[in-house]
């Protein structure tokens, strides 16, 4: 019992240390932990890939970016959802994670996934080129969140959707109120939310000025 408490205490300390350090430095989940990232959490249904697809609400032919895609847990379901006419850009800082996505894409015979290594704070895609973007438990791994939201806002078309999914089981967890405030400051409008503070998905829209005009 004593040993178990020590292990749990050490894990809790590691969780806190990782969380604090990631606020100042880009600290993505290491590629050797990809097996853990790929698990569909039974205690956080809104974070499952099927729920991500449903909440994003984009159909066939859409162009979507999976930002901080990791090993591709949401990338492949997104690729199937948008169909051959659409495209999914898998963006990640780590070449090792993108290599894992590439192997999965090839094994599943998908031809509509494009791999892109880069920093989510820096725009590497054309302005107004995407219909949607997802941040599935990835936002907390990236410092300077306002820059991330600003980048996404610039690459989305007017009326484009952004889905942010977070779970408290992730040491990089970002609170709902913080996500709301930062997304709104970047120019997004909240559309809907599922889940609660410990596990949630919240969808935003980049307003279309033409629709807002009288």
C-alpha cells in the first residue's frame, strides 16, 4: 500500500511539473507515448474521435486541419468523414508522430491526408484555405495560445469551424473559460458545447461578414 501511494504521488508530481513547464515551452507528448494518446478514453466520451467528427459537423469535400495531430487518432476518422473529395492536413511539431500517421494512412489506403510538420503558432497554410480545424487535446502543448487562435482564424474561410476538445486526464488540460476567452479575443464566435469542465468539446465559427451585413 505504501509503495502504491509513492507511485501515485510520483505520477501526480510529474503531471503537475509537466503542466507547469508546458506553459512556457512547447512540450508535446513524446512519440514513445503515442500508444497512450491513441486510446479512446471511456471516461471522456466527448474526446473520442467519433464525437469529434460529429461535433465538428463538416461533411464530404471539406478541407480540415488536425492541429497537433499526434499519432493520428482523429486524423484518419476525419479523412474518412470528408471523403476523397476533401482533405485533412495533419499538422504536428514532431516528425516521429507524422511518421506514425503516414504509416496508418498508407495501411488504410487513404489518399486525402497531407502531412505538415510545423509550429501551430506560425502560419504555414494559405489564408482562408480551410473549412475547419480541430485541436484535440493539443492546445495545452503549445505556449502562447493567442497566437494559435490567431493563426487558425487566418487560415479558416469565413464561416469556417474550429473545434477544441479537452480532457482533465491530459496534463496539458486547458480550462473551458480560458478557451472561450482566447477564442473570442481572436474573433471567433461560440456555436455549441458538449460535456463539462472535466471533458468538453466546444465549437467556434469564424464569422462571415457577408451574412452579418443587413
